[in-house]
């Protein structure tokens, strides 16, 4: 009997896939976002100007089957103030 194995992405492939998806959304500022995966944890870093952009990125990250946890280190700029978003 032939056993099927589940395809597992390498950390680098997962990082590139998520980052490419984020960059393809068409928002220039999203190109500044960096992704790094450590096992099933995805780390997001960078700075955005709106909570809407952050929500788009988090939706992409959380919908990825290989990601069990998202560590959000993205700052949302509001005027001259910065807010750190905790995960």
C-alpha cells in the first residue's frame, strides 16, 4: 500500500510564499514588511501607516496552514506617534 505524505514547506519557502502574497496586494508600503518563520511560528516586522494594512497582513498569515502562531512586531504609525501591536 502506498502512503501519502503531507507536503511540508521549508521555513525559507514558507517565508517567501507569505511575503510574496503580502507584496502582491498592491500596497507599496507593504513591501517594507519582513517575514521570518521559525518552525510553525511566523514573525512579522516593519511599519505601516494604517490598521487596515495590518489586518490584511494578519489575515494572510493566519490563513496559512503551516503557521500555528504569528508574532506580530509591526508598528502602526498614527500621525507622529507610533503604536506597538502585541501578539
